[in-house]
C-alpha cells in the first residue's frame, strides 16, 4: 500500500492544541518567507553547521532577526542547554508575543520546542527542518525530548508548532551518515500504519540508493503515515505507542554508546533486534522480519562503534519511560501495516534472549 506522493500540496495536521500546516518549498530562499513572514517579534535559533553551510541563503533571515547560533549536540539537548536558551530569550526581552523559529534538525527542534513550552507557560514556535529525520518524521506530532545524564529523552513536552516549512535544498550538504540516519524513521514509518509504503521505499532505494530522486515523495509518505496515528492519539494514550517501534533498544544502544550512534541508525538496529525477538515470541511474521532485515543490510553500511552487551542494554532499557512495573512495553511488528504493544518483563529470560541475539550476525556488527 502507498500514500499520495504529491510533492507540492500543503499537509494539514489536526492537533488538540491547534491545527498547523506543513508547507513545501523548492529552495531555502522560497522557504524563508513562508516560515518567517507574519511574525512581528521573531527570534531565530539556528544549527551552527547549517548557518555555516548555507550562509549565503540564510544571511537575510539571520541579519533581519536576533539569532542564537548553537551546536547540534547532545549537550545542547539537555537541561543545561535549555537553560542557556532561556537565558538568551530573557536577554532579548522575549514576551508571550514572541515567536521562535527553529532552523535545524531534531536536536534543535527538541530544545526549541521544549523551551517554547516552558517559557511563560508557552509561546509560539515555527520549524524549518534541515535533516531527513526531522523532515520525514519528527517535525509533526508536537513532541520534544531532552536528555538527563546519560539517559535519552527523560524530559519533554507536547507543544505543536505553528507552521513547518520543508525544503530538500538543505539535504544537499548532509553527510551520508546523516542521510542514512534519517532513513531509520522512514523505514519505521514504511510498515507501521495502514498507509504503509514499504514497496515504494524498496523501489526507491533499489533505483538510487539513499540519495534517490524519490526522497521528497518518501518524506511525504512518511508524514502521511505518521499523520494517521497522531491525529487519532496525539498524546500517546494508546495507538501512538507504535511509533516507538525500534526505539526501545535503539535508545538503549545510543545511551550505551554515549550518543556516538546516530539516532536513526540506532532505530534501525532496534528494529533488527525487536523483529528477531518478535519472531521468537511468536508475534512477528518471519517473512516480514526477513524483508526488513534484507532492506537494512542492503542499503545501510554502518558499523557500531561499540560491542553492546546484554547487561548494558537492559540497564539502559530499564530507565526507559515506557517501562511500567518492571516490564517494557515493546512496539512489535506483526506484519506490514500491523503492530502490537507487548509487555515483557526486564528479567533473566529477556536477558538470555538478548544474549542469544548478540551471538548472531546482528545488524551493523
């Protein structure tokens, strides 16, 4: 099954807070006014790498508005990083009528959305995403998350943007590993809802690799699939939990690796292990698991910077916010277009299975 791949029409996202549009532009020059116009008191928070790589295109925006240039690191996406941004807003005299414009990927999105939510109990923000991951997935859904100590995404909020503007021109300067990381969420979204599009994804990757000419269409298909879920369950009370597919072990791996593993590649690794476990548990169709394993191995040539252990992974897993009464609530694939939430105790049985998986030819070994 595939979704509409019209690459020009706006996408309207329904939210309990306020509805918002995802707009599409051909160039950064076209995207800037779509993101910035209409806001009398605009403050820009921009990824330092993006500001340098796209200096000429972004100069009008950054010179016209007070701008905070920040490195897209895990330290920025933290309480300390959030405090620095809050201090800057105070220095700029930000009020309830101020709008924040985030220019960057998921890290910039997380800290800006979080701070927008807590500053004066909520101010408006707009997003100009600059990575595959943020364009195809995280830009919609209203979630923000920041890290505490070595643990991923321990604090956060739900605070919808007022507008999102996407242009693929930003992607031309991304290194291959960041392009591949973005596909972690695209792969996830390609199978999790009734709007699944794995056939389209396989074809695009086979024809042109990760920088194929269907990337914008895949981005729209991903947003279309996620839209179906978040408009039913925006606050993750039930259905939205399936968006955590691949993330439980993915986040554990990222934490064990001290954030050296790009998020989307961590998700792909997490998909590999949870599919393997799902087959062991009698939940996941072995053919569906094999199909995803083949897709990932054929298109993503990554090697882990560490050798994970079951003990380390389960220690981090136990800190996950999806744990209840000693059990992790895993999002487990049944088949394309169908997932279930399966509680499993974080115990010796799970450890034994993880050890068995780590003795196999696991992804990115």
